[in-house]
């Protein structure tokens, strides 16, 4: 596996850890001197590492994910200065680049909160609520804004399979689920009306309000507290938990975990408090009944969404985790049978890989990457190039063959008959 990380200095780094190999003891007995010599010869395998880009805080990586462009799997990078790049994971070459006008400018200091691909269109949302829907083959390098979803947004996430559905949330912005095809269609109809001019029939009864265009579901706040005061809403992260996009898990600033079922009610079906600090990160866990979470005080764990109880906790963090990823990533069609690993990046500049097959949740690998990390993705198809380890019998055979090759050939001497 190869892990790709983004950081606040604008670098994309990759690292591949060597596989854990158990050394087999030779059957034949050796002296202590021979054992010491062999230990010196066998050096441990080192991780492979690399980096793309130059140190520039204006190029800080805010979002990092996989995308397909012209049937090629590339890294999709959203940066602080408003650039959205399609980058080759092998060479770091930028294949395509777009610029968002609402991010990085002095007038509107917004940032990227979500990005995904739908039907060869790049869908991007900013914290200022500007939603863009840009064709990937567009000649212009700027993103095309189709609507504004309102200010103070914290997260926008698209559905993994039904890519036309996405959800948003933020500060005093409760969960809302939209259909981007309906929004794009409404935008196109409005452009056609404007292009038609004054001769077009634009009577009032045919005009439609754009306020709730494409809105599929809008959550309702929980009941007021014992003082009859409204409960505050501040969503930091969310995840879709089923194929039909009817179950959505939400993490809040007020250390709450909520699970919504759009078929049952507008209020959450599960609403529990987790710890005492804001939950910043929420990710799919070992399956779609579990989620990984991280708060602002280096607490990382796993929750069972059916009960809201904590099912695992990962230790070893000295800084708040900024991104979590289960490897291999669960899918709606097939259940993952192999052991799940949890990759994480944190503000203490470490990339960590935890195992989940034991109750101890041990750290299998970790690397210090020098910059404050923001996000992580993994290439599961990459295999670490392990050199072939020779057995004792093969080494003996090679030594014997080399010995025979080093010998000189002798010529037969004929005896003289007298």
C-alpha cells in the first residue's frame, strides 16, 4: 500500500511501509560468530518516501481524494489559494487545473468544504456556500457557480455511489440533503429564460422560487432543553451510511453524535454525547454500522451507530487527528473480509497505521513527515518491492556453483609410449 498525505505547507507526500515478515530460523546449527555476521548483513527494509511540490503555505492542501480523468486514476487536490488540481500519483504532474473565485481571494476568505465528481462534472462547495458544477472538459480554467447554499458551512459530502446526492451542514446550519442534477437543471432553465429576452412569457404563476431547489431532506432540531431554550447546531462532519442515502451520521461541535433516518423522522434517531470536546472528524469504520471519530484533544475511537456506544479506542496520539481512513475502505456491495487498518494524520506531524484485529489496537507503522498534516488517501493496489529472500539451501547451492565456476579446467595429458 502507498499512503498519500497533504499538509499545511502545500506538499503532497507519499510513503510505503515494508511488509512485516517473520524471519525463519535455519535448521542447521551455526556458531555465534556466524550469527553476528548474518545479522550485520541483513539490514531492515526501510519505508519508501517521496514528495511533490514546494513549500508554500498559500498552497496548503485542504481536500485530497481520488478521481478519474480521461480513464486515468489521479489525485484530486483542493488548495488554500483556490486551485483544484488533477495530479498524477506517480510523477506529481498536474494534468488539469481549475481556479475557484471564492477561495483564496482577499474579498471573500472562504475555504473548500467538499468536492466530488458527478457525470464528468467537478462539484465543489466552499464555506461561503457557493456551489459550482463545472464540466471536466471545459476550456475555461475557472469553476462555474450554479447556486449559493448560504453562509457558515463546515462540510459538504457527496454520496459514494449515488453521486448526484450530497449533504451539507455547518454553524447553525442543520443537516440538508440535495440533488445536484435538479439544481443544475434549474440553473439552465433560468439561463434560457434570461437569454430569451422580454418576448418570453414570464408570468408570475410560472416563476419558481430557487430557495429550496433540489432539496431532498431538511433536518429538524432536537427538542428544546429543560429551560425551553433552543439547542445549538454546529455540524463539523457527516457520512452517508447506506446505499439508499437515507441514513446519515453527523458529528457536532458540541461533542454530539447523531444518526438521521430520512424515512422515519426529521429529528435524529440516535443522539448521544461523546466525550467533552468537539468532534472534528467522522469517517466510515470497519463497516457501515461503525464510524471512526476524532475530537480536538487527540481522542480517536470507533462508535457503533446503532447504539451510540464506543466500540474501540486508538492510542498513541499527541496531537488532534485531522483525517481518518479505514483500509480497505468498506463498500455497499461487498463486505470486507480481511483485517481492517486505520490510517490517520494529525497535527503532531505523524502518519499512523493502527490494526483492529486485536483488542489492543496496536500501531503497526508510523512516520514523522515534518509538516502539519491535513488529509490522507491510500493506493491499495501498490505493493512494496520486497527483495527476494534466499533460503539456506539456495545460498549453499549458489556458493557451490560459484566454487565450481571459479575452478580452472585442466587438459588431459597423453602418455608417451616408449
